[in-house]
């Protein structure tokens, strides 16, 4: 017999409708601050997303209300299984993600290490080259991570940190993660050490339906860089726009074994040549297009 207490909270909710515990974050000057003071349980309302993340536990949500949250000392830490960091105000896809903005100058803005963690609805950026938007599986292993409907940006088009770091070669896994329907503006930097998405030790992860705006870079400026240890990966149905910078590299397959990354349904606009889109091989490529023309060599 399966005992009730042995079921995790998400399964229990199917039978009882008991909601997940929620922590709320709002600016002190927010127009809805007084309402939240009156209606959010004591100890579950914060003005700082970092402090909220330090209090939340497994299977709990952090709901962030619109505002400009500047983080300079330490990141939002999502290190318990099945946590969710969600914007309270989200429009269709990423249309309203500007309303809740994470901005910082530290090493990392959001640090993810755990299983089944979700991040959605934010505008995430920095002025610092050495600052990563979201680290996944860097401080510790991460599995089944879902990052969607965010906008990642940087003020300087040609000189930027990595927006998302998936794993660290030989030390940190980021397996079975899904990067879905995000918007990447600028970033990627001017060296091979950075990319809009830097992809390392990872198995069965997917990058699907995102838009990458690349501008002001050289061939070292990359949208997705597959560095090492990536297996059974999929890059599907993304759009890459080389704005006044056709020599940028959209997808750099790096050290990955040919045929271990499935690249299909992607559209590339403005890149100088097929080689600037990705390294074509019949073992890894489906139907991808450069300026509307099928890439087949």
C-alpha cells in the first residue's frame, strides 16, 4: 500500500487541490505592496529575490512582482528540487517580460543546482563581461531544468558575458534541460570563452524555439557554443538574426562528436555563409535554412 505521506507534494495536490507554498517578492515602492502585506502570509513576502530564494525549499514557488531588481553581491539560488522562480506578470511568450527585470554586476545572477527547477518570465541582463545570466549545473549537478519565456540582454552588443551556462566540463552536469522560447539580445562576447548559450557537460538536453539576435561580433562571437561532453542533444526550430554582423558564428559544434547533436528546423538570417550558421554534416543536420535557402553542404 502507498501511504499518503510518501507521496511528494505535487502528487498530493492532484487529489486535494492543496496549492504549493508561495513566496512573493515585490519592490518596497510597488503600487501593490500594501495589498501584498495584507494578503501574503507572514514570513512569505520579501523585497529581495535573493533572500526569498534562501528561504524557499523543495516544491515551493517564488513569485516576483514587476520591478527593477539590482543584484550585486550574490545570486538568486535555486538549489532545491522542483522550485519555481516565476514572474507574477507575464504576457504572451516574452511580450511583457520587461516588467520584471533582474540586473547585476556579480559573477552570476541566477544559480541553479537541483532537479526539476523552472525559471520563466524575466528580463535578465548585466553590464559586466564576467557576469553570467543563469548558471545551470555549475555549482552542483542539475537535471530536468526548464528555462522559458525570458529575455536575455546586454547593453554592449559586441562585448558580453554568457547568458546561460549549461554545465561545466568534467565537473557539473546539466542533463535533460529544456531552453524554450527565450529571446537573446546581444551577448556572446568577443572570444571563444563566451557565448549566448555555453553548452558543456550535458545529456539529452534541448534548445528549442528561441530567438538569437547577434550583432557587432566577429567569428568568435557565438550564439550557441557546444564546448564538450554534450550527447544526444537537440537544437530545434530556433531563429538566428545576424544584425550588421554576418561573420558571427550562430552554432559552434566545438568538441562534440559529429552526429551527437541533432540540428533541425533552424532559420538563419544575415549570416555571411553557411559555415557561419553551423558545421554541416549529414549525421547531425536536418532541414535548416540560410536566408530562406536550404543548407545542404
